[in-house]
């Protein structure tokens, strides 16, 4: 019996008009099995289509960016799915983590004949993500870029032209202006080495399922999506100039100064904040609160690549 495959296309991902730009995609992916194509730029519709495909036991291939992948991963929570990702978004961190070619057609050819690998997902307050999430400067930057890039914004053409570099520039701008860059947190977790905790003032907390972020940033951690743990990375309070220099180190994949990034490994963790903050992952702010429960779901999704 042929494999049943659903291609979910976000036509507005990247520069838009995905199937017009890469009309060969369905033909390449049809080599995987019996292919159906579903297209929608509306997250609610994509989620409904993903759930329907998962309920039928179909392999799901997503043509979109990290935000589209995130939408699908949360829509199919409760199903064991086989997932492929064709990178046509602006960041494509998940696809880069998988080692997929940046060219969508080359990635589609890999998926068409690829093998399956079980990868971890991270849940924060029940919301799943595949790459890197965070709060503080991380979430504030994501929210700023999201507001500037939404439909009707005069800055939208600039944000689309900058692509993932918009996040780097937005973070640098917030550091330079000193906009709400410090918060007090208490973090505790449990990993293979045992329990740990940290408390103090910081600029950001990253929760990493893999080391890659948008704009070419790379966390200096040995993070893997199939080790059953995530990295909780705390950026302690520092002078703004040094904070900006540390951001440059992340951009150039250079080591950050000692003490500039505190890294803890965890299967589960809890982050408590003195005030209400947002939590962002895969390019979206999805939660706002003072308490965040982090859990690693080991081998939760089967990925083609």
C-alpha cells in the first residue's frame, strides 16, 4: 500500500506565492507516495488540515517557515506523526538543524527518499516547539518584529526585506535604547546530573532544543534534538555595551566571555519571574505570564530528512 502524504503549503511564507515560485514541489514529493496538497495562509485552517491528515495516519510535509511548523506541531499533539519540512520561510531554523539544503527543491528531493529520525520537542505550559524559545529580551524582540511586520504596518516591507536579520537589528536596538532589558527570575530544573537552581537579575532566558536561532545566531551549547534534554541558558544582568558585544559573539559563532551565558541541562524545569513577561518560540510569542513549566518530550515526532 502506498504511503499517504499530505503537503501543507503556507503560500505567504518567505516571499509568498510558494507553488508559483516552485511549481515542481508537488511532483517531487509525489515520489514519496499518494500525495494530496492543501493550501492556506490562515493558521487555524492549516491546523485543522494538519489534524485531519494526522487522524488519517498520513505523512505531513510542511512547506513554510518555523512558524508554520510550530502551528502544525501543536495541531497534531496527541498523534504520532511523520513530518517533513520544505524550508520556504524567512528563518528556517528547524530545517537547518535537520541539515536540509536551503534550496526548497533540493530539500524536497531529500524528503522524497529520506529516512525517519525521532526528535525531541519542548513543551512550555503545554505549547510545543522544536527549536529555541525564550523570555525577556528574546520574547520582546520577537514581539517587536511581529508588530512591525504585520499586515498594514508601514515597516512591513522593510521587515520582509531584512528576513531573519530583523530580529538581530531589533535586539540591538532594544539594547542600545535600554528598553526593558532586565528582569528578575528564579529557575530550577532537573537533568541527568541532578537538580539545579539559579536566581537573580537577567536580560533573557533561552530554552534550547537545538543551538540555532534566527539571523544566523548560534548558542554556544552542545544542544541536540535527540538527547532527551534541553538547555536552559540564562543571560545574567550586565552592562549594555558588554551585552551588545556578546550578541556579536553569538552572531559570529565565537565564544562568549566567561559568565556571560549560564547553561543548565534539563529534562524539566520551572521558570518563575518577578513580573509578567512573554514567552516566544519559533518566531511567535505564544504565552504571557509569570510562571513557565518546561518539559522535554523525548522522541515525540518522527522527522524525514
